């Protein structure tokens, strides 16, 4: 018997557990009618629960007449309770596609627990129903086996992480959902406070400040499976409300946080049947940017970025030479196998380049018959062209794509093209590859606001050797930081935190805050750091993304029970919705 079935359940078996060795056993099943078939007086019902399917045979000679009459009118998704005996199917009736395909249950009684109207889509895997319809009827979608498997996987991952952290001395502590907004809170969801007219809470984008204050409070090792909120444009791997496994530790340095999380990940992956080698590779942020164009590289395939700035700095193609001579970079990727694409198909790639900041896109196709096709080939000297082919490891059938711009733009363009071409060419990306990307810059310059901002967040510890550069050379400052990357996605990000009040003020000032703003928005944290804050650091893992990748899904919506659409709405409940004038008045708001 399935472990969770006991005397308090109306069933004695699930629909997925019965096998040939159960023949002769009297059982009670309960579930949903999936398929119903009337074969010459015998009614066959495929009964489904979360564990699987069992074929039930309803014979008019074996059940009361009134029950058989009701069974003749069963509809899909009727909720049934069936008692009967397990018997072997005949050899010609065995269904090899069902785990229970060697047996069936001959019903002695059948009870309709509830009826169902015709469902809007079939409750089975592989349906072609559009996502909005599935989300409008999400409770039906969750009945499908693949959705249940996603929910089960999510549960197993969360429980494995809880167990691994519990035995390492971590305490699970809940932090507030109603918090204060911060200067970085442009994407906060805000909530009006009725007792405090004109003031608002913010839903947390992260429990960052609270977990740091827990370290000041002597908790030493904390974790939380935390709900977080961010009002931003959605993508396949983002939702307005999401879940992260939030972890913080006291009296640690970089390596100790990384080593501890590797142990947690090792146990978590093993718990869901994923084999991965440990310890994980650690890649410098600068190396990731140089080779892959982003700080979350998918290292399961090649097509790496190659810097050809020196080769083309004096070339006759002025787009390249002018960028190379003015401090920019010229980089390229080799999309092997695309050399015979039509010119029209190649030039369509310019749209991807433009979306990532490029003003244009250059290319050279080396066709499989040995020809070289491109508008720019004529601008290269024989020596330059030979050096280019050698640097790019060119063979017949290759397509070389270029980006000439600032390092940031060239990296973004070729990173996007690399991922697109891998998809278009069907480049194998099997299994999972985890690694750490470490040592991010401390600051970046925001051209829009004309201010410096923290690359991770402003509570990150500046590298000791760079402390004297914060005010005068912020872009030269490194940080104690580490991201966990899996299959081209960031699944976790962490840093060692600033535990000095004075240093925290310096960093916040460098990010453009005045002392008054620091005291208003971060005074609670500053005061905490003044009262004996220990060295501490941590990490937050995106549970939704991690489960999405482990489950082989394309969107985190497929591993969240009740997600939002790409417009941040819920077709099932109608959220977000309007509120009454009375509700607005109660919180001192008025719609404009």
C-alpha cells in the first residue's frame, strides 16, 4: 500500500500502484474518470489519480443495478469511488504503455462522488491547448500527470534543501512581507497603510536586509524558502512573485559559503536522481564575459567569442578599424554548419543584433563548396584574412558573425547570437552543467541616471585591496561575489556582505545617496552594523528556475502552481482587479 494511505482515507490503494502480484486483492480506489468505453454491456473506465491510472471493469452482473445504470452515463472527470478485486488482464488486453497495464479491477460497487461538466481541454500530457487557456483552468491543468510531476519535483527539491541545511545547523526564520521601500525599489510592489495615511509598505524583492540583521542578532545560520516580489517585465524565467531559497551565514569568507552550498546542491541533486560531478568549476567573471559574452554562460557547447581586434585594427573595413582604434572591440563567433544559409536568412540575424544594441551586423559565410560570401571580404588583405580564418578555426560550412562596438555591447550582441544559433542549428545541449562565476566588479556606471550602481547590490563587500578606490576609481573595484550558473541560467547569486557601518556608508554614497537618504532608507541597517555585526555572507537560489531546469521545462510557469501570464495577470482569478471606492477611501487613495 502507498505509504500515505491509512485508515483515515477512503481508499486502500492508488491508481498507480497495482501490479500482477496484487491479483486477487480486494481494493478501494478513488479518482477521476479519464476515458470511458462501453463494450457490449461491459463498461471500461480508466480511473486516474495523482499516482497513475487503473482500468476498472464494470460488469452488470457484479454491481447493483442502480449503480450500473448510473455508470452508463459517466462523463469525463467524474469523481468516482470504486471497490473491487484485482484480476489479471488477458494476454491480448495487456497495455504495455501503462504501469498497471497487466491488471484491471473488476468493480463490485461504484459510487459517483461528484459530477463534472465537459472540461475545456483533455486532461492528459502533450496537449496543444494554448497557455492562457491552461492558466484560466489551472486546477484542471494541475491534474495532468506532467504538471503533477513538476509539483512533486518542486516539493522534493525544496525538502532536500531544507534537510541539507537543517543538518548543517541552519534555522528556518521567516522575515516580513510588509517592508520599507528603498532607493533601489523602482520595481517594488507598494501597499498603502490604512493606519498611516500617505505611507506605503513595499513587498520585498529579497529579504536581504532582514537576513543581515539576523546575523547581527546572533542567529549565525539562517535560511528561508522566501516569497519575493518584483514589478518588472516578464520573461520565461521571471514572474512578478517568485520563490528563492535564501541563506545567510556568520563568520565566513567566500570559499566557505561556496563549499557549503556545493554540499547542499550535491545532496539536492542526488535526491532527485541527477548525477553531477563536484566540486564545481569556478570561472572568473572577466573570463565568462570574454569567452561567452555574459556572466551566466551555457558551457555545454562551444561557439565561444573570439577577440579579433588586433587582427582588424588596420583593415580597410572602416567599421572594424575605427572601433578598434577608438578603444572598442571587434569580436566574432563561428556558427559551424550555417555557412550554406541563404543571404536573406543570415541578414535576418541583424534584428537580434539590433535588439542588443548593435548598429549593424557583419558576417562572412564559408560555404561547403569552398566559396567565401560576404560584402566585407574585399576589405581584408590576404594576411588579415588568413589570420582571421586561423583565429576563428574556419572550415567549409562555417558562418562567422561579427560585433564591433564597446565591450559591453559587443558581448551582449554575440552572446544573444550564440544562443540563437545554437537553437537554430540544433547544437546538442544535453544534461546539466553547473559552475560558479566569481569575482564580479563592485560597481557599474548607469548611463541613464549618470550614477554608479552596485553590480550585485550595495551591501556587497569590496575587495580589501580595492577599498581605497571606492571614491576615485569605482570601476576598478572588485567584490567578494559568486553566482551559481546552471545551463546558461543564473540559479543563485551571493556575496560576502559589508559588516562595517563606515564602509557601508561609503558604498552607499558612491551609489549616489546623500547622508540624509542613507539615514532615512538604511538607518536601521547602519545602526545594526554599528552594534557588533559579525563578518557574514550568503546566497539566494531561485527555486523556480532550478526546478524548471531540472524538470526540462522551457518556462518557470510550468513549475509554479498558480503563475501569472506574461502581462502579470491571472486569467483564473482575474487578478489584478479593480477595487471599490470605499476600499480606496479607507487607504486614503484616489484614482486619477
